[in-house]
C-alpha cells in the first residue's frame, strides 16, 4: 500500500489481540520510514470515569509507535445513553480527553464517529457537539460513519453538507 502512495494504512488495534500487538512491535524495526509514517493504529476513546492517561487501551495506542491513531467514538445520543450507558456530557468528555491527550503527545488523531448519520437524524445538535469536541481537542480528521449502512445516498449528501 505504501508503494501505491496510499496516505494512511490502518494497521490494526494494538492490544486487542496478539497478532495486532506483534505487528506494531515488528513494524518499528521491519518497515521502512515511509511506510511507518503512514501507519494508523485503531482504538477507541477512553472508558467512562477514567482519564485518558490512565486508560490501558489508550496507552496501547501511545506505545505502539504509530504516528496516527483513529479512535472510534459514539456520535449517536441513543448509543451513548442506552448502549455504553454514559451521560451525554461524559461521552463528550471521553472524546475531548482522548483526543487532547493523544495530540499532546504529538500523535495525529482521526475520530471515527460511529453511527454518525443515524445520530444526526436522531439528534443533530448532540452529534455536532461530538464533532466540535473532537475538533477543539485537536483531531485532524473526522470520519462520518454510516455504521449500519442504512442511510440513503441523498441523506449522506445532505447531512455531510450540513456538517461541513
């Protein structure tokens, strides 16, 4: 992929399984500098009621050596309250704290906004607050996800225009 001039190469979730852990360890010595500069480690925002600096999964992202991380964050209010059972403000804090911590260490951050389009249709204001928190904390890229694949193309077009 690097030879084809792909800008980013998502290489796995450090700490989620031994294979991904081994990949990031070996990448530090077995890949050339150009390829290493394109690696993206995948993970998630910090857990509830803990700071990013104390979250083991966030630390795996830091330790893996990838210059860029992509963290998944809930962008749908119902997913926040009923699935991860967090207060809406806590989810915003999870996004902000995770992004600001990682960027403070010189890591570029993409935020994968899970259930973005369904969330926008459910509660536009809250979904945009998630975007705002990520951007203000230093995210370089927001990835608007149609996680369940149920949005029609014209809905994706309209919501994207409203967001950007």
